C-alpha cells in the first residue's frame, strides 16, 4: 500500500524541507495559536484603565515626614525628581501596590518584602498611608502644579 498524502517541498531558511499536507496543517494551527497568544499578551500587558482612585493619585506627592516626593504617572510608572524609576504601581481596594520588576524575585522570597500601603484620601490634596509591614503611618500632600502644567 502506498502513502497517498501529497508531499510538498518548501524552502525554509535556505533549505528545502519536505512537508506532507498533515504537517502543513499542524504548522498552520501552531502558528495561529502562537499568534493569538501574542495578541492576548499584548492586550494583557497594556493594562487595565485607571480606576477613579488611581486617577486621583496621578500627580506629584510629598511625604510630610521625610519630604521625599514621588510622581505617579498615568502609565503606572513612578518617578522622583530627575529619575524615572522602574517601579509600576496600582491601587486595589484602597491599597497602593508598587512593584519593581528588577527586584520582584527578591521581594517575593525575602521576609518583609511587602511594598504595599493602605491609602485613604483625607481630601483631594492629602493622603494618609499605613504600612502593613510595620504599622507605620505617613501623610502625603499633593504638590501644587505649576502654571502651564497639565
């Protein structure tokens, strides 16, 4: 009995490779699955739109105790004056989470790697932050925007 499947020669990366029709179908299915996964990853990594609480956080805030300022950007990045930090931030159920992709593994495996803080807006320009790791409290004030600043 002879194999009646059609065999096709294809040139792949400069070499001729023989594919049967069944192999071509499998290759097509795998390619489509990979393409769909890539599209899903791009959509997922773009992130969710900002929540109303996160929109309130956009801007520059100063810690009233340490006088350190941080700017929260709409793309979920964080910066300090003159320095764009690798951290990403989000707010869920009143808790502000920051994540440094460079140190994620260290934060997961070390004791005390929690970088979250419970935030409460006292008014539009003041936040009370409670750090669950040590129970400390910080007060953040929004830095007024200068003229011509969006």
